[in-house]
C-alpha cells in the first residue's frame, strides 16, 4: 500500500547516479561568503565587523525584528568584508566574507538534555533553523502555530536528489530524535514520516529503528510516530500534495496547513533540530547532492554554508557543463555564476550535459488539444486555458482559471507534446496579476 494524490508525472529519476554514495566530508575553502538572506523574510543584521576574529558556530548576524533567522559562522577565521556579492538570480545581496583559518575552533551553544518545550523552541530560534527543503521559512516563526500532526517530508520526489534518502539511511537515530524534538516544540501528538516507496533501504532502516509502517490511512490518526509510504511520483513532496497523500485532507485555497492542525517539516530540518539541541550546533552546514551527467564524480557530501558553487563543480569533476541548476531539475533555478555560494536551503547542485538540457531547447509547436496538461496538474487547474487566456491578454480569464493557485511544479510543461512552456507562461501571468493587484 502506498498513498498518493491526483495528477503528477513520472520523470526518469536518475537517482542511481548518487543513491549509493555515502556522505563525504566537506570541501575546505579559504574563503566563505555567507549570505544574510538565507531565508524567507527580512535579511539578518550583522553583529560583526571587518577584521573581527570569529569562531565556528559564532553568531555573525542576528535575526531582524520581522520574520527572519540568525546566521552563524561556518568556520573559524577572520571577517574579511561585509559586502554585496552575487546571488543565485544574478542579484547582489549582503554577505559576510570569512577568511578560513582551518583551525575549526568552535563556539557552539551548550547542549540541552531533556529540554522543555520552551527550551526547544528557544534553541531552534537561536540556531537559525529554516525550512531546508528549499522554501527557507524560519522554523521558529512556524512554531507559533499550534498543530496536532507533523508531516515530515522525506519524499525527495525531484529527480537526481538523494541526500535526504542518505540522511534517513546513515543518520537514522539522529533524524528520529530531531522528529521527537519537533513534536516537543510544536506540541504535536503525531508525526508522519513520509517516504516514497522506491526508497526501500531508507524505509527498512526507519522501520528497524522502531517506527511502524502505516498500511491503512486510519493508522495515521493515532498518537505517536509513523512511517507513511508514498507512491513514487512527482511532485509528491509539494506541501499540499504530501498533506493529502499522508492524511487524506485538503488544505483549502488561501489557507495554511495549520488551519487543519498540520505542519510540514523537511527531513533535513528535523536533523538540524537534533544537532541544535543535542550538540548545540547552529545551522552552519548541511548535506547536499552533487549530480548530473556532466559530473564525473557525482556524490553526496557535507557542505559548509557559504561554499562557492565553483568549488563544488571541482569536487564532483564537472566538465562540458551546459547548465548548472541549484535544486531539482523540475523546480530548481539555473545558476548564473560559479561565484554564487551555498545557503541553508541548497540541497543540491546539478551539472547537466547538452543532452540533458536538449528537451528544454526543443521547438515549440501549436497546442493539439490533447488535454495531457490538465490530467497531470496536481492543483486540478487547466494550464492550457490559463496559457491561452494570458496570451490573448485576458488576465481576468487567466485568474478565473486559477492562475494564482499554480505552484509552478512544471508537470504541465513536462508532458506537453507540443513543448509549450506552460509553466513559464503561468509564472509570468501570476507576476502580472500580482502587479495589477498592487496597482489596485
Ligand atoms: S499549472 Fe502549475 S501546478 Fe498545474 S501542472 Fe502546471 S505548473 Fe504544475
Ligand atoms: S498538453 Fe500541450 S498540446 Fe496538450 S492540451 Fe495541453 S497545451 Fe495543448
């Protein structure tokens, strides 16, 4: 039995490139550029200045008063500069540039033993934990909403990515302790660990650790921690889809999962919560997948936050790369430069060959009215109608067809036999609708 949602696609998973690669130690670099915008919300505010000596784990920027998260130094060394550096989208944003002294002198928080709920919340806040599945929402801000059910997202439904799978396999106990601390911090009575059913070794390992495998949906209503097998399908790991697959509940349009008493946390976030509480270690490094056919040595490894992409390209021996993507191939973003550095949300870096990107360069044909885009849309939208309305300049109709509900998963573009860039068209339409709303 495996649980699922309606719609979705089955792209070639390409996980075989790295699924058997155990975690490697981090690549060391002389200089790390740590962004002050590691998360959704306001950038963190620096508390160090040029020339300051810093230790590994030391606070270098405090959270801004609005939604924000603090930032810590990933190495010991000296602050060389606080200046604008290139971001993933070619934008400039403030970074703390740290010269590594390679001494790894630590300044962690004191480890907590049997913390209370309040202590766990405070530690998650202090450690700068954010959603590590890509969204980067500060975890502390999410803890403000009381919930009964945690959905732990270990679906890893994007092709190529395997670091969450390896985390469940190699760091099972620590991951499960992190899930327990999240339950403590949120007051939830149950946690549903959701894993796609192609990750059999990870499922076995979590089961071996004493977590029962759910066979009937009714079991997910009990008190405790459960392992929920999900059908292998993209985008199984999207928030609304994973909630539906795990609980059978639909998040109403415009509402938050907390309105149903549910919160979704990424598997790596749970692991980082464990590190913050038991080791006193702030979020300064994370596991990543380096993959793609242009990488001669694809791997999974620990990466210090602020490591330049160029160094990771060297680490996996990428050559003849046609495109570099940060994140998964479906929802990730093309990187503009090797100067860009990793963030707390950087779960993967993919190096694609000409052949791997050939499909996206295929000529666009006219719509043949096959309806495939409609049948795969997990949000039950009609992508073809949104696209046609937008191209005719009729934004009102595009909105009526639900353009704003599109979560930009790319499933419609993927299946379109005419290679129509539906998702890109809808993304542009959403932007225009937002601008129109702003103008009033
Ligand atoms: S319309 Fe949006 S949500 Fe639906 S398949 Fe296309 S990209 Fe995904
Ligand atoms: S999948 Fe492509 S060709 Fe088929 S209806 Fe949708 S837009 Fe038209």
